């Protein structure tokens, strides 16, 4: 018994000594301040290292690297050190004895130290973690999922199993950091319903007040891009976090956020302003090709003239150092900027010659588009580009790629349809969706026009293939049974083939699927109907009823586009008042969701429909609001900037005419004068012809004014005045004969003169020539803008006579006598 006790005490002392020694070693590893200290400890204590020591040592090595700036990290040195290799061998041998968290931490550490994904240790760690998946804590599960995502295993079975675990445990996740990592990692294997649950949970957990949420907001934005969903509630939250995190907005992060926003079709003028201010302050810090290309991508489209010039000069200076990817980015940005800088374009072309062979097919397609839009005329480059595209076309087996190649081949100068194009297109037609069919049809139509112009004999090939494409398009539409999938296909379908061939059948298919219209797809359906310029009462009524029933579920910004549909098409659904009032109440309760320029666009859309919500009007016509708008306009694209300014003027005009009780002043005199002065146009032959006939009817050209500017700057084609006895009154100041006006600019009324009071019973008459743009396609129904102009002219005291193109160009008015009689009837018989 005594002997046994001695043996037990000896063993106990030895175990305690080993534990103390091990704990001391653990502490020493944790306290290392340099990689060599870790390696020294590993080398001296290799025989005593447990699985815990190994895991901690690898983690400390990563933590030491993490503390260093990116350019000063020495991952290569660490990975190639003999003791690091020894650590990896020990870890591989002891992996079965590691705790769950240690396995995941070890995998994460070696991955961050740039150990290859196919390394044996990485494989063993992934396998062991997979076995223990159900037992991993949520933090460990999220870290493991991130490691798999970094290894590009988004579609592996283990990711599917992780997604299932997240689905089961979603309600218990209360940490946005864990959730945001898991969302990115499983984004490729989730259902739509699971996606929606994740979004609601993220919306619930994501705070807005602290910049600590910056990385989480970035991940959630990345998730939205992964699932290709522009979900405004979360995007707005993320955007607010980015705006509050100026300290973290360096060039790298701004570049990532801009890229994500662009792919999601989301824009924030406020974020643009912040980015412009931060980057303009440090523009001189970026001269190397990598950082400068990011700066050019962000700052170029919104830079003022001086900064723009500096960017173009620097781009030309560093052009030789651009990689193939960076050249694509520069060309894309130049196209956005509508840059026609020939010197920079020549530099880019010079660099492209050495990179051209390295591009894959989708990059070549994009490159061709950019070069054509930038009007590149380098024949050698374009010839080589054409050869490469034909090479990819011959080997292509993916319908989307084949259709895209055919589309860009048609963009190249002097391009003709060739037998290989016809054969490849014919082979893939049964597999093509509507977007692919549209690509091929657009190319064939262009080739057909070119052949006819140059007396080529290939037009017959184009016509036969186009007929097959038409048949495939109609067949696909007849078979369509899911409205959501159809609307997704139609997103990028536009152009002559769509408008002239399948538009009506597409609308008919949507009508057939009308029961599938829900609050979740009314936005996409509204976009489609705006694009088609088609007035389909059944679909419009369905959109209106679904919107009224689900007002609280539709984001205010999405509701703006729905209202835009009814405003543009000038359509009043059943229960029109209820529809608009319901939408307006929802919008005015959420004005903070809109940026300043969006509020202007919203105000205009409502004004066209005849609605002027006081809260919205008072918000817009406010000095501080207009000052903020001026600042934000500086960072918008030229096209959007012009549209917003034009809409603000038209809204100002509508408020002055229709709502004088708001006491809003007319402050667009200078703007309108500038627009009309710079927009001079030469005499219109049709106007000249009609003016002669009006002179014949009224008794002389001095009874009619042409191209007249009214108060508030409406331009009308012809104005005349009839007294109470229907006799014309002469414009004594306008006594120039028509013959003397030929060949000169008809904008003599730039200054809107004070109009003298008319004699009692006299009436001003405005004659308006309405072309096809004033009407719904295939209909005699006026669009919103044309209807508003008539309403406003009547408020200004005119009797408005509108002459539609389909009446004037009809066979009924084929002779001069019939035209004279028509005009006489308009003037004297219309009441």
C-alpha cells in the first residue's frame, strides 16, 4: 500500500509539473511579438507540443501578420520557414484530438497566411470540421463557412449542410457579425423564401448608429449583389452606415462599395458627395496603376473640369503600367464620362495590343462595346478583335456567349453576316431565351440594313434566320407559365425586334399570367410596361389594385416607379382617387427615404397626374432643399442632371399654374432662356408647309405666329387670334414674309413678351402638331406630358387645337385641298 502511494504521488507531481510547464509554454507562445520567437519556441519544444499548442502557434503567427500594414507583411517568409512546415505536419497528425474551435481557427489562420487550398493540412482540417459540423458553435460555424467561401466552394455539399443548420437556428442568431458572414457564405445555395428570412433577420440586427457596423454592412451589400436583389430597406441602412464611417472610407473600400452599388443598380448622391470630397483631397497620392485605376473609376464620372483634366493626363502618363483588367476599367469609365480624349484613347489602344490575347470571351465582348462607343478607329486592333471573336464563336457551346458574340460582331465597322454566324445562331436557337434571341435579331437587323445599303447579297440569309428567331420568340412566349421568370428574361430585352415583332405577344402573355401579379413583382411589371409604351387596361388595373391592397409592403422608391407608369401612360384605373391617395399617403409619410433629386422626379410624376401633395411641394420649394439639390446635382451623370433640372422647371411651372395658393414663385426664367437659346433649330419643312396654308386660310402670314414661346416657356407650333366674329387679328409686329424666313433659325421669340389684353370675345388659338412620341404606341391615346401641355395652355387662355400625325398623314388628307379644308375646320368648327 505504501509503495502504491509513493508511485501515485510521483505520478501526480510529474503530471502537475508537465501541466505547469505546458501552461508556461502556452503563455510564452501567446506573448510572442515576432514570428521568429514563435519558431524558436516550436523548435525547442517540438516533442512537448500538444494539439492546443500547435493551434495557438499558428493563430499567433497570423495575428502577428495581421498587425502589419499590407505591404509590410511577410507571409512568404512565414510559410517557407522550416518550423512552420513542422507545425503544419504536427497539426495534420493531431487534428483528430483538436477541439472544434481549434480546428476552425487553425484552418482560418493557415488560409490567411496564404497556404494553398489544396495543401494536405487544409484538406484534413476541412474534412474534420465537416464531420463535426452539427457540434460547431455559431461563431465557429460562421468562420468555417467563410473559409469554404474563400476556397470557392460555394456549391459544395458542405455549404448546403451549413445552410440547413443556419435555416434551423436562424431565430437564435443575435450577432450581426455571425449572420453577415453566414449570409455571404451560403448565398449561392439558398431558396427565395430562405433568402427573404435572412434579409428580415439582417434588417432586424443591423444597427445604424455606430461605424463598428461598417464591415457588416459591406458584407450584407455583397450578399445582395450575390443574390442579385436590390432590396431598398437594407441598402438604405447600409448606406447610412457607410456615410457615418468616413474614417474607414479609404480608396479600397469606396471602390468596393461603388462596384457593388453599380451592379445592384443602386445609387446614393450623398455617398457620391462624401467619396468625391475624400478622394479629391488626396488625388495626388495615387500614381501607381492599381490605385489610380480605382480612383479614375470612382472620381472620373463626377469630376469637375479641372479634376477631370488632371485625371486624363495622369491616366495617359501611367497607361503603360495598366493590367488587362485595369485597361477594361479605364475604357468603361471613359465611356461613362463620354470622354473623347483622342490622346488617352490612343494610349489605351497601344496598351491593348499587348493584352488582347489574355482576355476571355466575356471580357472581349465588353471591350468591343467600349471601343465602339468611344469611336475607336484603330483598324489593326479592330481586325484582331474580330479574329479573336470569331475564334471564340467557333468553339462556343454556351448560348448566352454565342448570342453576345454575334451581337458585338455586328457593332464592328464593315462587318457582314457570314455563314458561320448563321450556322451557330441556327444551332442554338432552341436553347435561347428572349434576351439571347433579341441579341441575335438586333445583329441581323443591322447586317440586313448594311447589306441593302451596300448592295450585298446576304440579306436573304438574314431574313430567313430572322423568321426562325421570330418563331422561337413566339413559341417561348406561348409556353411561358411563370410571370416572374418571364419578367426576369425581359429585363434587358429592347430595341427594334422587340418593339416591332414580339411586343404585342409579350403583353398578351403577361395578360394570360395576370393572376400571378403580386406586390413582389408589380415593380418589374411596371418597368416592362413603361418600356413597351403599351396601354393594357387589364394589367394596369391589376397593378393598381395590388398596389392599393399592399401599400405597406411596397418600398416608397418602388412606388414612385409604379406611379410613373400611370403618369406617363396617362391612365386612370378604376378607383383612381383611392389609388393615388393611398400611394401619396404612403409616400409623404416616408419622404426621408428619397434623395433630393428623387423627390423632384416624384413631384413631377405626381404633377403630371394632377396631384400636388402640400408636404412634398413645401419640401421641394424650400431654399435649403434647393441648395442641397444643387450640391448633389454635381455628382450625378450629365443625363440624369439634365433630366432633374428639366423636371424641376416643369414642376415649378405646374405649381405656379395649378396651385397659386402655394405662393411658389416662378424662378426658371434664366434657365428656360438658356435652354431655348442654345437649342435653336432650323425651319421645319412641315411647319413651313402648314404656315403657308394657314396664311392662305387667314388671309396672310401676318395673322399667324410660328414657334411661339408662351408665358412659362411652353413652345407652340402656331398661334393665331380670332375675334368674336371668327375673324383673324393681325400681328402688326410680325410682318416678315415667309419667303424671307427660309433658311434662317425660327427662334425669334426667345424673350417672352408681355401679352396685350385681347378685345372682348377674342380668343388665342394654339395649333400643335403631335408626332408619334405624343401617343401611346399603337393607340390614339395621349401620353401624360402632351395632356398636361394642353391643360396648361388652356389655363393660359388658349383654345388648343392638336393635329395628330395619324390624321395629318392619312390618305384622307392626301391632297392640298383636303389639308386646307381640315385646317379650316379645326380653326372655325372646333369649339
